[in-house]
C-alpha cells in the first residue's frame, strides 16, 4: 500500500495551511507527524485519507489519485480516526466497533461471521472485550479512546491514521495507547501515520518523524536525526537540552526556555 | 440509561399498547362498542349499523392516524439523526409550516372565486413541505455542504417567516374558510375516509423501504462527519439522499391530516430510550410509537371534551410541548 502526497496546497480564505507539501509514506513504518499548533498536521492527515481535498496537488493511493477512488474503496485500505470523534448517546462499545465494518458490507446484508470475527479481534486487541456491552458514555476517557480505536481496527485496513489519540488522556492511558500502537505495527504489520503533540512520545515509537512548520516539512527522518536543538529552536521556539532515553536510546527533549515572540507560535 | 433492553420486547410492548389504544379508539365514541361486538363488527357479522360505524367512520380514521403518525415519526427520527440534534423534527425545520402555507394559499384562492377541490390539499401540502425544505437547505448550505447546526437555525428562521405569511393570508379569509384553514393547520383527523389512507399507504411503504436500505448509513451519519467519512461514507451525498426521504415522509405525514406537531419529535426519543440509537431497530420502533401517540392524541381529542372535538394536533402539542421543554432542560441530546 503506497500513499504519496505531491505538492499539496491548502488554504482557508487567506490562511495557508499546507504549502507545496510532498511526502511519501513508507509501508510498514510508524510515521509521526509533529509540529506546533496550526502547522498543518491534522490537515495533512485528512488530505492523506481523502477526507479533505487540497486546492492543488494530489495524493496518490497505490499510484492513483485518491479523489478518483470511492470513499468506500479508500476505507477498505486505510482507517482514519479523527481527533475528537463523536457518538450519539446509548451506543454500546460493540456497536461502535461494528461501524468499522461498513466499507465491507452491502445494504440489507446483516453482519456475517467475518464481520463478527473482525469486531471480536478488534475488541481483543484493544482490551475492550469485557467492556463490549457497556455504553460508550459510561466509560473513562482511556477506555472510550480504545473503543474508538477498536472501530478503526475492525475496518481491517493496512494503514491506520490517528490524529492525536493521546490528548485528554492521563499518563497511564497515554502509555497504554502508545504500547497498543507499537503492537499494531510490530505484531500486525500495520502502517501507521500518527499525529502527536508530545515530541518525546513521537520519538519513542516512530520510525520516522516528519516535522511540519507553517504548512511545509521542516525536518524529516529518524527521530535521532530530527530531534536537534536547532530544529526545536527554529520550529518550536524553545531552547532545550537533549538527552538519550535510558531505556530505548531515543532522543528526549527537555525544554528550558521559550521565545514567545516566535512568528510561528501561538501566544 | 444503564443498559439497552433487548430489541424484541420493546417492539412487542409498544405493539400491544398500540393494539389496546386501537381497540379503545374503535370502541369509543357517540356509541360505545365493547370488544366482542367490535370483533364481530370487524368480521362483518354484526348488525349493519355497528358495522357502518366501525368500517366507514372509526377504522379509516384510526388507520389514517396510525399512518400519519408513523410517517412523521420516521421523518423526525431521520432528521434528528442527520442533524445530530434531538430537537429536530418536521415542525422545527419548517416542513409542516410550508405545508400549512400551501394549504392556506389554496383556501385563499377559493375565497377569490378560484374553486380548488379539497382533494388537491394533500398535493399542495406535500409540495409546500418540499419547497420549504428546499429553501431551508439552500439557506443553510455553504460551499455545497450543509452543516447540521446551520440547517436547524435556517429551519427556525423559515418557520417564523412562513408562519407570518400564513397568518397574513389567513386573516384575509372570511369566517367559514378561516375556520377550515385553522382546522387544517391544527392537524385534525376529523372526517377521514379510506381514500386518504389508500393514497398514503403506498407512499409510506415506498419511503420506508428506501429508508430501510439506509439504516447503517444513518448510523454513521449520527457520528461526526470526519469519522463517518473515515468509515467510507460519502457524507454530503448520503445526507442529501436521506434528507430527501425524510422530506417525503414529512410531506406524506401532514398531507391528509394537517400539521400534527410534536409526534415527529417525541416518537424517535421514545424509541431511542428503549432500544438505543441504532437505526435498524430504532426506526421501526419509532414508527410504531408515532402511530400509537397519534392514535392516543386523536382518541383523547374526541372523547375528553365530547361532544366537542379537539384536533389531534392540538392534543399532541399539548402533551408534546412539555416533553420538548423537559428535553431541553435535561439536555437529553448530549453526546455519549
């Protein structure tokens, strides 16, 4: 499964969000998209998953322009989980997980053994089997996020696109989620494109970090190559010390000063 | 709500309630008929007088109430699903008002010597509802997409506008035609014959079948747009298609009985409280609830103040409005 963005350009009224951005996702890898607020991470993820159409440039899925694919055909190959998904009241975890089967089912066709197996597997992978009959509204934030991921997993796609899945979660749930993402990559061989706010989290799990700044790619490579004091100063407007994660050897940044006047920073 | 009940039992329970209401409705009136006599009248083995009352007065009225209630409930359920707002219904979105304006316009033509047979009223009501829907949708759209919140706001605006126009036209009518308009606007089943039901039934059947093919898409539409699109749904196109079905259902629902309010709002809530939000089970149950509520409203309207008769729409509003306020007050449309 190849996904390639070519010269994407996207703007709202007069604010440029993506500026001549090209990127090729490498199958089998975890690619982390990072960058300051408003750098275009989420917009890029939406463009890569056909949810949003750029004003110019194109995304190629298996070499064909993604807009020429049907929404259903795309959804059989990649599953997007947006940042704050919403569900109506009274929906159970199993029902929600079943929604991921939509691209594989036809009208009037009930859920078949394949669908049930896929939902069971997704619930198992996310540790939600014992919560399957619980209402979404009765769950904790971490459990609810896992239920949404179960929905994306039951879609059984090669590619998973996650938009800041750890925001609003407490520390234990964040770690748990990162472990799940790694497992999906290592054990299931899924290609993962993930937008993350936390640079250290991204450096820990990603094969490749893509740093966005003002709609363009500011740095792209292995975490050890990308996480440098210069990059952090230039893109994020912080002075920081860099140390090595004692467990993994991946870079950890410890910011100690910020420039509030940076042109690309939010106040 | 702790846990959704199994699906079969709520349908059975509401079905039994509907049958009880139907029996009561067929048996109650200027001449009361007990269930055994009713049964033999239905089988055609009773005296001609009782048979006549049941077969040509009460049964057609009951059937029309049930069909109109079911249509409005289905329309309301779909509109609440696609706007993701539990306060949406054919009334709020201006569809009922559009139908009312068209029918009042027809009556106004009559007062100016252009005789239009009353049997054109259903067609006019349907066209009025569709036209109001179109204008609301155009007012709500931006860049070809319709955001649910804007649709709701546009509907509220349309309602005020159409209501004012209807009032202006109605004020120009003489006493007799004015009452005819008011009776229609308040949603009355009085004097309903079989022809209304035989016209409405095929419409309802076709639209309900079209809706049955969309239940899973409706489920996805009640999530946010991006999540729905991520599951492979062509969101805008799909929303337009089911909205068109809902407009058809709303138009059919008010075409013969006039603007029966609040059934489209209340019935879908009753269904979701019993079986949860999945449309494959919530839609049929909502239709059944809508039928039961409308039959109950009509029964109350024609018995409580007998021999005076209150239009079913007035009773439904009197019972439905407090529910509406309670819904807003309790914030029952919150997301889970």
